[in-house]
C-alpha cells in the first residue's frame, strides 16, 4: 500500500463512520460529536454541519451527489452534495448503521431494534424487528438482499422484508457488508476475524487479524478491506489471502473506498486518513499472528486501552490453586477443579480464575470471578478494577458505539477500586482513558 497517506482530515470528534462514492469525488465522515464533514478528494474541506447527536450511519450515492445520514437524534436526513438538506425523516428511534444500494435507489438502516428499508426519497418500504441494535448493515443492488448484525445475531432479508436466513455467530458482530450481487457477505467483530459467507450464509473463508474488527468493505473483485483494533488496514483477496496492509494510526473505526481503490478513507481517532490503494503489493506479507505473551487478548490493552491488573499474582499453575486453559472440563471447568481452594476465601484465587477466563476471551465468565473477588475481599482494588474493565468491554460487545454507556457501567467499580487512602494507579489510568474518550477533564 502507499507508504504515505494522500491526506489526513482532522475532525471535531472521534470518527464513527465514513463514506466515499464510487467515483472518489469526496470523503464524508460522521463523528461522535454529531458533526457531518465533507471534503474533496484532495482533503480540502467543502462543508460541515453539526447535527446535535453522534452520527453512526452514513452512505453516499455512486456519483457523490447525495448523502444520507442517520444519528442518535432518531432522524434520517438526505443532503445534496453541496450540503443542502433534501429531506428529513423522523424515525422515533436511533440509527446505528446505514447503507445505500449500488443503484442508489434504496437505503438500508439499522436502528435500535430493527432493520428498515427506505426509498431514496425517504419512504419506508418495510421494517423487520430484531429486538437489538443493528450496528452493521449492507444492501445488495436493488435491495434484493439486506444483511444486518447486532450482538451475535446475523439477519439476511429479501426485498419484501421477509427473513431469508438468520445465524447466531460465536461472538459479537460489529459490521456486515454485502456484494452488489448479494452472493458475498463480509462480517467483522469481536473474534478478531474477517469472515466471508456466500449468499445463503455458508462459510467461505475467514482471516484472523490482531484485534477486533470494527469495519469491513466488499471490493468489486470479491476481495475485502477491513479495519482492526490492532491499528492495521487489511486488504484481502477474493479467496481471503492477505494482499497488503498499512497502519494509519490507532484503532480503526471505519473504512470506505472508491471503485478501483483510487481513494480509500480510514477512520482512526479524530482523523480520516486517505490512501490510494489501486496498485497492490507484489509480495504478500505474512498473516499476522498474536505474540505468545500478548496480554490481554483481542488487542485489549493496546494503545493504552483498559486491561485487567494482573500484578502481584504468581503464575497460574495447579500448584498455586488456579486453573490453566486446559485444566477444566468445558465452560467453567477452571472453577470446578479448584473449588476447594476458592472456598477458603483467598481472593487471589478468584483474581487468577478471572485472569484465565479473560485471556481466553470469555469476558462474561471473567466478570463472574472478579465479582466474587469483590465479595470475598471488598478492600482488594484489583478485583474492583478488573470488574470495571469487564463491564466496559461487555457493554461495548453489545453495542460498540455506546461508549458513554460502557463508561457508565465501569464507573462505580472504579470508584470502589480507588477509595483507599493510597490511590490505585491502574484505576487512575483507566479513569484517565475514559475521560479522554468522553473529552472530560481527567480530574
């Protein structure tokens, strides 16, 4: 990939979504502060609007003449390319994702509890209730297929809004995209992988990245672009092989591309970074693998993000009364095998058990152990801090854009971790991270 970006567009807030038309005539970005920013292919600002709430859905017509925007203010808006409002539709519910079909005739919207299809004039064609926020959505040409995801659920609907198939995946999904012909579905989520399915939901391939996958885009050749929490943008072939990668900055939250990849926009922090990727590398870099001692899993703890405090505990061995990854027998086996040690009331056993579950990516199980640790020894700051970290990530698993809700879930345990006379440094660092996320005074 191009070693140096074409440009970096600095936005008023953290990037949540991006859109680039097929012809590459502009870059549009929506941020957490509710700003819609539109720039030219050279990065020059064209116009910007403040819509009052976080913009989670953004799509653009093939020629860049129209942009549709959805946000937490429960409205769907269509703007012309020059920034004039064409129409506005009040939905009565938040919009969490948007996609426009390749013919620019239909708009698919993921809301707080449904998938809905609209005409390009803002008229609802159908709505399918899902009982969960649809954080990723994709639509094939003429809306013959619409895919949407939320939590571990993946839905595929036909043009009339009837369910064609549904899957429960192994872990939470954060994005879904579909090819123009509806025969190739891409998924990204908590399991660090890019998954490719066929039009009936059958698995084609998957590619493991170094962090959870927040954004996926289907390319015309059947390949994929994917942005990961490990800070890398991945370009994959139609068969799932790595063609190229680059690192524009920190965690990647959004990816959008023009036809032929002459203009690719990547969201990281409060920047939209643009590349020209029309010439793939001649040599294929090796697929990245996690470092053996990487702590914790899934890229947690990278770029200063919160992670459990594992200090002050000897290595997890059966001799010390803690399970290893292979010592249990199925879910919760680590607890059953060492129950006789845990009953003695040693808080360190629960901390170790929580750490094992965390390293295996079983956050709900880790939370149970850390919760028990707070009950066994309420004065142990590591227990409260690690409980707060688990609450934070579990909330994000359900809705990756609900940062405020995730921080709220973590705040009280963090206060408990830091209530002693001596301030607890891990909790202070986590609080500082949360303050930066919400753009608050760290004091």
